[in-house]
C-alpha cells in the first residue's frame, strides 16, 4: 500500500521515528511535514537525532489561529492527496496537523489510521480534545496506547476498528533509556546534580496566551524550589515578551531559561530531574516512562493512568498545590501502563491487516 503520513510537531516526529522505518519495510510511505512546528529546535533536530526519514513534502504552514492553521493545511493537503492517491492516511496524536490530515483524507475517501487514538481529557475547551475526538470518528483503524483509550472509543461507538497496540513513544524511550541514564553531560552544562533540580515546560494556549494566566505561571515558577531548568517553547517566549513578563521570569534566582532541547538532551535532563512541572501531554507521559514524578499545570489530563498510579498530580497554576505535589513521596509501584516497547510493530501489523482486507 501507499501510506501518506502527516506529521507536524515534536511528539509526532518522535512517534513517526518509531513507526516509519518498520512501515517502509512493508509499504510505500509519503511523509508530509505540515510545518506546524517550524522552529529548528522543535523540528529539524528530531529528524537528525532520531533518524526519521526526511519529509517527502513540506507544506510550510505554521502560525496563526487553530482555525486558520487547520484551514490552510486542508487547502494544501487536498491537491496533495489527489496527486499521491494513497491507499491510507496515517496521523498521530491530537494536533491541528492530526485533524487536517484525518479530515482531508476522509473527504477524499482515503481510509484514516489514527495512532494514539482514544485519549480523552473530557475538557472540550482544549483544542487538542476537539482534534482527537474528530480524528477518531473519521478513522477506519484506531490504534490505542492503553485499554482505557479503547474503552473510551467503544463508549463513543466509533465506526472504525479499535486495537490496543501500546504506545509508540515507549518504543523510542526504551531504545534510548540507557543513554539518557548514563550521559550526564547536559547536567554539567547547566551545573545541576541528579535528583536536585526541577525541569519545567509550558506551552499550552490556555496557560500562555492569556496575560493573567501567564502571570500566574511566572508566580508559580517563582514559588518552586530551585534550581530550575526551563526550556522556553517559541510560543511561550513570544507571549512572555508581549506581556512584559520575560525579564521578570529571567531574573528569578536559580531559574535557567534555555532554548528548547532536542530529544536526547531533554530525555537526559528529564531522567535525572527531581520532578517535571509541565502542561504538556507528551511530557507527562515521558516523565512516567522515566519514573520521574510529574506536576501538571492543568485541571485535567488525557493520561489519567499516570494520575491514578500516583506519578502525576494535577495542580493547575496553584503554587501551594504544586509545592505539596513536589513534596509527595514517590509511589512504590510503577506498572507498565503503555506497552512493552513493541507498539510500532503492532501498528504495522494492524496496517498490514488493513491492506489485506482492502484499504479502499
């Protein structure tokens, strides 16, 4: 089969790095990069570090509102699908690129395969929640990270075939776990000791696009124990500058602001951190895989299993709650929630079965 794969941001590059090589052993893949993450620190570095094949098509669509960005992606994908005539389209996760790829393919009557299907935060105000719900209901094959995700899909009576394959990001994390544990050069760069610093990330629109919320975020960072390493997403840096908060954040003693990290450097710093404070769904999961406590700057999460096992605490932007979460002892158990490192193989097997059954 010819598979048209649509990616556009950091987590999708990581997921595609797990699947793409195996997929190409069985099928022809056309890799399309929408450009949703166009900064080299969030895009180029992941192709070079993880060995992901160069995109066959680059759409260069970044910036703008969710609506305008998705509309521009749809307009670019429509003629591309007409030219390539793929047998199926493959999308990952819950971004604008995910929805645009799924919707454009479905409208072209191309079967959609959704990797990381069935995740739900049950918070419709999140753009990601809307993207994942719509993408799931457009998909012919829904590949789930966990039994709970499959349960969500069955409760919604999706029409596509649902399979639990595990999480493909586990495949990548397990592949590089030893290197992340052993290589401490990044810690020396930032003059921190293992288990003695907090890693912070923030980029969600609900936290950084609103001046009042962003001010709350800065106040929360000020309340956290130092040292802190805080790689600034380009969106977050821009908003901090717009709202006059960048200097205030930069002047907090013990807080080191950096550019975004590549996969290996981030994994190393995450693996050795005392805890991670984040609003990222992907980072919540990466923290769990590294057995690092996570404090999530949201009121809900799609990775509910990490909360139920005690490794993740939802605090919104409340400093006392965040400090209490940081002081919690680590849970005694660490169950294997998202698979055994062979999810990509199961994804390709499921796609093979789609091919055998006739994709169109």
